[in-house]
C-alpha cells in the first residue's frame, strides 16, 4: 500500500496537488495539519481517501488532533506534533506512539523532513509544502507489518 504524506501546506494547495501528481498513483493521502482547507479540497477533487488531523494553525477546525489508522498489520499514528512538543525533541511523541501501539508515527509542525526509527517505530515528518520554499513530501509504503518511508522534494 502506498500513502502520500504531506503537512504544513498553509493554504498552498497547488503544492499539495503537485505532490499528489508526482507521487501518483497512491492508495491514501495523509495531511498532518496546518492546511485543513487544503486537505478538504483534495478530498473533494481527488478520488483517493484523505485522512487529516488539525494543526495549530487550523483555527476553528473540528478535525481531531490525533488519529490512529490501521492498515492491515500496521498501526499508524497521525498528529501535527505541536501538542507533543516536537520542536523540543521527539521524546513525548515516541511515548505516545508506544502507548497506542504504533508501527508508524507521522508528524509535522517543524517544517523539517525526517525519517527515523525509535522503540521499534518508524517516525516520519514529510516537511512542509508552504509558500516560499520548494517543499517536500513523504511516500509511506506498507507491506504486511513492514513500513518504509522516503522523502521527496517538489
């Protein structure tokens, strides 16, 4: 299964659609916040399921701040990251991932792309798609209980 993971589009929906175009075909799209309206537009236009969480800049959003999705044998924990203080390190995020039994933890907020492993979990930040920067996105590939991720520039 192939998932497009994006975050922090901050109203720059053309970058979000470009990421989808470059990554296609994908089975699911995940938007990790700070662009709830961009994710909503993608959901309306594209024929791909879009999963999304609220970020700290998604004021008034009724989206959840955290979400758990099970894809076969992989449990994926989605969060923007601000509530887990990811700009100060990943300790709280890793703790939450362990608590919910995640195989993969997806987060944004820092605008810095990263792929790492900790406590048996894959941690992925796709970076940002906001205005004024080239932007980046991640492709998460799930195969049974195996997960791998790669970061791509727009």
